[in-house]
C-alpha cells in the first residue's frame, strides 16, 4: 500500500512539473507571437515601395535607431546586407495592398532565437527626407517585438499602415516601452 502511494505521489509531481514548465519553450513561440499586417495606403499600394521588418535585440537598438535611413536604402548598404537573415521584406506596387506576416512564419522563430525585443519597420518611401533619429525619421518606426508583453495578452495582431509621408502603427502597445 505504501509503495502504491509513493508511486502515485511521484506521478503527481512529474505531471505537475510537465504542466507548469515542461512545454514552456514551445508555448512561448506559438502563443505569444502575433500576426503583423502591413497595409499600404492607396497612393503607396500602386508604387514600388519596399518595406523591411527587422527584429532587433536591446544591444542593437541604438545602431538601428541612429543609422541614416538615406544610407540604409542606398544600393550595397552593408548593414542592410548583414541583416538579411533576420529581415522580412515586403514589396508593394504589385499584388494586394495588405501583406501579412503570420505568427508561424520562420522569421518569427529567427527573431525569437535572436532575442529580438524591438520590431523596426523601415520603408523606402518616395520623395526626399531629412535623416532623423528613431521615430523622428518618417521612414522608420520602432515598435516592441511581435512576441513582446508590451502588446498585452489580448492583442493577437499588429496593424501597421504605410502612408505617403510616414509609417503609422494602428495597434497601440498596452505598456510603454
């Protein structure tokens, strides 16, 4: 009888351990990632406009906030080349005016592995712009990463709109950054 109780207690402890932490790695990739919808306004939808979504960790944040957007969009830019593996590229000008990055897209796994805390939205907007730092440059928008708790648990998607003169987040993070 004591042996049966002992085995049952061991079984309960193992089950409790699995339920509380055994699958946390899998759950965090699937549950907390969000769909990212990037919509182009009517004038942008029909123009050839390239948009980059870049997952950046806290150590890279300053570099991405202060880099010249004019230089970034120049042919052969080294930073753009080196970030290719963790950059999701969207091309407007052909096809639908809304592009969706699904939560199971492989880029989301790459961002998770790189411990990305920020999502930089960079757009090669038509026209001439003055370089600015951070969100002061109309061609750059810094947001919390798609899997960040800053979005709150209720928000299942992030909506971003590419306008003629700037980038707008239609989804507002629940917490400040």
